C-alpha cells in the first residue's frame, strides 16, 4: 500500500498544477478582453467614427453675395458626426478680407466647425499678410470669420523682411488691416550697414 501511495502522489500533483495553469490562463484572457471592451467606448466618445473622408480635397465657402471668403486645400479631410468637426491634414488655405485680399494660412493639422465660422490651425501655424510682406509663426492659430479676427495664445513670432518680434499673444483683424503683438514682447532689428547710416550734419 505504501508503494502505491508514493506512485500516485506525483501524478496528482501534476494534474493539479495543470488545472491551476489553465484556470489562471483563462482568467487573464477574460480580463484582457474586458479591458479592450472598456477602452473602445472611450475612444468612440472622444471623436466618434467618421461618416466620411475625402482625399486631395478643396473647400470654398461663399457669403450671401456669392463671394468666396475662405478656401482650404488638404490632402486628407475627415468629418466626425459626434462632434460635427472637420479635421484636416496639412491644410493650406486663404482668408479673403473686405478688400478681396487673400491672407495665406498653413499648418500641420486643422479643425473646422460645420459652418466654417471657427477655424483652428495647430502645429507650425502660419499667417501671411499679402501686401505688407509680414508673416506670423506660432503653434496654434484661431480664426473667427464673423469678426475676421485671427489670434494666438501661444508664443508668436512676427517677421517682416529682416525684422522680427516675439510675443506671448497675437491678434489681427484682417478687414481692418490691424494687428497687435502683446505680453512679453521682444524685438530684433538688424543694424544698418555703415554706408546706410545717416551722416553727422554737425561737422
């Protein structure tokens, strides 16, 4: 009897260990699947599934008089109905003011409301003034078409020819051809060559 007990003991141990491993593996698989199911609604609630997308798209918006006031070109455009937002990649566009001048805008990504009244450009955002040859560089640029107001709450660099100025906030009203750089403003004005400096009239 003692010999039979010593023969059965290792077998039952191996069976018990196998059952324990199978139970543990099944539990981990269940927890993993449950975690994926819980994550999926969170992503859906953030942006939702797109109802359409366009490639190499060009959008033009017109006012009540039939005049184009905003044009945007992008290699990819996606619309999500849950938040009714149009998202664009590498947008390149033009904002038309009351004098029919086109202000150029570019960035890495863009977001636009359904009506097109609100435009947000993010990542290497630029605004170029058509006549006075100045350009703005910033991280995030907003534009409200109703007020023809462009602004940035991120560090902005304003350049014109070889001159540059930096500030923490930028505002521009394109219909009024007026801009403002405020908060911690710093400027760089290159020194004129000696031949261009005015001569002393006292000698």
